[in-house]
């Protein structure tokens, strides 16, 4: 019996040993299985392989693999960190049940996609799960409540949809919850108010709706909460004032209405409060002055009324106060100037009045002051730059008077100063040799005198200078003005400036030169040839004379020239005929002779650009033969007829000039502005003023190209597209523009706003800096990058076709209209524009709700065809710079097997490669999309097909 007992003990010990060894070996097996599912383009997991040497019993070989951490005995994997390794694919999750001791799993900063694997919820020891910055999609699966040890759950920036998971609230140890930056819909579950230990809650940037649950006020441990950039209904629950530990609260851009609850003053530990870009009304509660730790307060872009509470004098830690874009009034309390920590004061576009506190800047290190577009009066506070850190001083469109403070001359920190549209007077005291950081100066529309400071050329970083509409300024243009190395815009119209134009020396950076309505005389120097970047030169209404220099006609970028109302003589240089950029040449009312160049461009400029030159002939004026015969006639009747005609032309031209000037000044009674989500509530005047500066625009607003770039007043860079319409079509077109403006998707270029009048509109889009799919700079050498581009385009187009009601046809889906953001994510641009332009025609058909009209169906089907063409172009070109426009056509004319072989070769993929099937499926989708119209799938079906790839595909 004793023998059997010993034998049993021996067998039991042996089996336990085998189990330990098996478990250790199992780690390598499951990790290699996981590796086989992952798309690893850069071979980041190349060291995940079995060693040749024997592994000690009970140990595992994976402890030395990259991203793997084991316990001290090297028997269990306790952490797996695969972050930022450029990995992709869809993970099955079947391997995770082995990792019973795993505490930390980090998959962040990759391109994992597909459904979140349910196997993750078997990791019952897990304390930290970070899947942020991936592309996991679909509903967040149930089962997270099984991870009862979880402390951190970070799912930021994915593509989850559906409702927020309510069962996450059952995680009693959870301290960090981040579901921001996905496509979650519906309300915030009220269960989210039941967390016991939560400290960080981030739900911003989804499509959440409904009311903010008052239950969130029960979160007594949360210190940081961001739930903005959603679209809630209703007001801010007063219950949030019960979150006693809260230090950071952001509910910006959330469509909230009602007033700011005074109960927020109970948040006695709050340091940052961001409620901007909502629909909040009423006064600012004076009780907010009790929140002594508050350092950042942004209530901008709402409908708040009333004045700045006097109680704000108690906010000794306040650094940022932003109240811009509201309807506030009253004077700025003197106590605001006493705040010792204040750095940024943004209160522009309100109805504030009175004088600014005269001690502003004396008691704190002011860095940025913007009080523009109010009704302030008086002078600039003398100590506004006393601490020497002020870099932005923006005071335009007020009623300020008097001389500028001499202290501004010593404000060496200044980068940007805008004082236009006030009544400042006296000499300009700025000493540019002391302002070495200055880049932008606008002193236009004031009452300055004493001329342009002679040391202007010492502001070596200056890019924009505007002194226009100071009629008593006088003086001459400083001789070294054109030597400023990076100055782009020089505007000094209507300033009473006399003398000659200085020689254009090293003026290569200049884009705009405006000197209209002055007393300039002499000739245009031939050294104008040095201004290679010049796009606009306006010298109208001066006393300039001599010939128009050929050198001016040879400038490679010149688009607009206004030399009208001078005394120029001689012919129009024939070199203008060879310009590929010229759009406007106005030489009216000079003494120009000879014939107008015969190029079609000059005929389209109209008579007003050439009239008032009796010796000038040719289209669009009278033909040269008829003109010469008329002036050679002895009959006084003809001469009288000519005189009367000239008088009529002069009157017509005068009226035209007045009309043009009216439009150029903004047509305040006609221009209107609509802002969509993502753009502050600029006025039309703000936007039009931005167009007039070289800093703002790559094309001239009076003669714009169809698409150009602009910088709006707050520094937002936008792409601007100009369209024209008939007044009777405007309402219908605006309705469609509003639909485009409300279309929001990760793969669409956002329409941020539209500035319009009865005849035209400027559409303002997000500016995407990384070029288009057709750009030669864009290279797609690896299959993973190509696939991400393909699926991104498909998602954007699917959204337009199936999530917009009624559907929006793209209408011009080409590689030129697919742009990349800073993360190289594709965005569809110009969607709906073709249809919009059709609405301006007599033959347009009404849009239908519900079922699509035949016209819309046809356009949607054409979008799918164009999508297929783009797929074929992407598949056929590993070297993007060699892409040919007929790539798709040539591929469709060959057998499938031949095409597949060519595509694999182009993409440097072996025929036995694991991604061959993926490429084949994408090729099949492309050919299906470019088949006959009746056989083409919908974009919804296309997206399902692309989502059905094997794990490696994503």
C-alpha cells in the first residue's frame, strides 16, 4: 500500500511539473499566433521567434521579446506593450485567455481595426487597458464589467459607434475612463454617476446627444472631466456643482443652452472652466468669483449678456479670461487690471464701452490683449507693456483716440499689433529698430500724421504692414522699404504720400503692394523686375508717368495691376499677352496709346479697364481701324459724337469704380455670414477684411482663383472657394450649402462657414496642409498605407450617400479632391459642389426627400464608378509620382489574372504573400464599382466588402 502511495505522489508531482512547463511554452505559442494576425509592415516584432537553445523547465522564452514583461520568476507574462509599433490588422482575441496574470495591456498608437475582441474581457487580472489611437470600430462589446481589477481604460480616438457601454460603471476600481474621439451616439448613461474611485472622465468629440445626466454630480472623486464637442440638449445641470474634487471642467462646443448655474461656484478646487461655443444666455453669475484657484475661464462664443462681474477681482490666479463673441456690455472693471496673474484678455466682439482700465498691464505679465470690435474709447493704457511680455495687441474697430503711448516703442516683445478702424492721431511713435519680433502691423483707417517712420526697414521679421486710409499721414515712402526680407504686404493707400517710388531692390518676398490715391509722381522703376513673388500692385489715382515698364509685364506671379487715373504714356507692353497668371489690368484714364493686346483675357476685362485713353484702340474698345478713321474725319458731327461718347464712358466708369470700391469695402448691407461647427462666430466684415491681406490670402479677393488659402482673424487657416449665383437661386443654394456645412465625418473636409451676398459666396473649408492624393509629394509605398487610404475614402463617401438625408452626391470624386491631414488621414473635398452649381441653372431639378430623384441616383452611381477608378489607380502605382490617369482603363481591359499579377508586382508583393488575397479582394471591389451601372454595389455594400477582409487586411 505504501508503494502505491509513493507512486501516486510521484505521478502527481510529475503532472504538476508538466503543466508548469506547458503553461510556460503556451505563452510563446499564443504570442506567435497573435503575431500571425497582426499586420507588421515595419517588422517591429521581428524578435518574436523561438530560440534555438533549450528553455529551463518552468520558464518561458517570451520574456526577452520586445514589448513583453514577465514576473520575477520568468514564468508568467504580466505586461504586454505593443504601443507605437505601426501595427495593424484585426485581432481575434482568442489568445488572451492564456494571460491569466496579465496586468497591463497597451495597444495604443497603432492601426488596429475591426471589432474589439471579446477575448480581452478574459484578462481578469488586468489593471490597465490602453487601446487609444487605433481604428477599432462597431459597438463597444458587453463584458467589460468582468475586469474588476481595471484601474485605467483608455479607448481615445477610435471609430466605435452605438451607445456608450453602461456596464463600465460596474468597475469599482476604475480611476481613468477615456471614450473620447469616436462615434458614440445617444445620451451619457446615468450609470456613469455611480463610479466610486473615478478621477478622469473624457467623453468629448463623439456624437452624444440628450441631456447631460444630473447623476454626474455624484462623482465626488473626479478631478478632470471633458464631455464637450458633442450635441446635447438642454442646459448645464446645477448638480455638477457637487463634484467637490473637480479641477478641470470642459463642456465646450456642446450645444448647451440656458444660463450658467451659480452652483458651479461650489467647485472650490476648480482651476479650468471651458464652456465656450455653446448657446448659453444670461449674465455671468457673480458667484464664480469665489472659485479662487481658477486660472483659465473661457465662456466665449455664446449669447451671454450683462457685464463682467466685479467679483472677478478675487480671482488672483486667473491667467486666461476669454469672453469674446458674446453680447456683453458695460465697462471693464478697474479690478481686472489688478489681477496679478492675468496673461490673456480676450473680450472682442461684444458691446463693451468706456475706457480700458488705465493700469492694465502694470500689475501682471500681459501677453495677449484683444478687445477689438467693441465701443471702447479713450487711449491705450500707458503701462500695457510694462512687464515686457506683450506679444499681441489687438484693438481694431473701436473708438480709441489720441496719440499712441510712447511706451509701445520699447515693447520689444510685440509680434502683432492691430489698431485699424479707430481715431488714433499724431505721429506714429513705433521705433522699428526696437521691435525686432514684429511680424504684423495694421494702423489703417485712423488719423495718423508725420509720415511712415524712416526706420521701418529695420523690422526684419515684418510680414504685413498696412497704414492705408490715414489721409493726413503725408511724407514719402522710406527709401529702404523694399529691402525688408520677408515683408509680403505693403498697403499705404489714401495717405497723401508724395515723391517717387523708391528703387525696388531685394523685394523678392513682396506679394501685395497697394499705394492707391496718393500723390506719387515719376516713373515706375524698372527694378520692379526684382519682385518675383508680386501678385498685386495697385497704384491708381496718383501722378505717375512714363511708359509702363516691360519688366512689370514679365513678373511670373502677377495677377492684378491697377494703374488707372495716372499719366502713363506709350503702349501696353505686349509681354502681358504671355502672362499665365494675369487676371486684371486696369490702365483707364491715362494717356496710353496703340492697340490692346489681342488675347482673349483682355476682352473679358471689360471696357472700364481701358477707357479714358483716347489713343488706345482694340477689343474691348473700338477696333483700331474705326478709331483712326473717326479721329481723322473732318466732320464735326463725328467729333461731337466722340466727345459725347467719352463723357458717357467717363460717367459709366466712375459709377463702376464706386460700385467696385463699395463691394471691396465689404458691402456691409449685403454681405452675410453663416458659421458652422468648428468656426467662431466671425462677422462678414471680419472675413472680408482677412481676404485683403497678403498674410491671409494666396489670391486677390477682387480677382480670386476658384480655390485659395486665407488666415482668419484668430489665426485659423482655411481654404476658400468662390462661387457665383443669381439672386433668385440664392435661397435654394444656401439650403444645400447648409446641408454640406452640417455634414461632419472623420473623412470629410469640414465646411466651416459661408460669407455671401446676392451675387456670390465664399465657402470656408478646413485647410489640410499635406496635399492631395494626386500630389507628387504623396507617396504610398506600403500596402497598409494604401489600405487605410482606400477605407478612409470609402467611409467618407458612404457617409455622404447613406447617412445624409437627403443624400449628398460628391459629384467630382478624383484624386485631386482627396486631401490628407497631419496624420495622413484622407478627407474628401469639394463634395456636393457640382450639384450646388447645377442649382444655379435653369434646368436644375428639385431635390426630393425620401426616395432619390433619378438625377441624384445617377450621380451617386457615378460616385461609385469614380471610387472604383481611384482604387484602380492606387492599386496600379507603388510609386505615386508615376501615376497615370488612364491606369484604371488599361487595367479593366485585361484578364483578371493578368491584372492581379501586375498589381502584385507594382506593390512589390510576392504571389504567395499573406496579403495577396487582400489585394485581390480590393481589386475585385474596384472592378465591381466600375462595371455597368446596374451591377454596381452601393457604398454601404462596398464598405462591408472591404471590412470583410482577413485579419491582416486592416
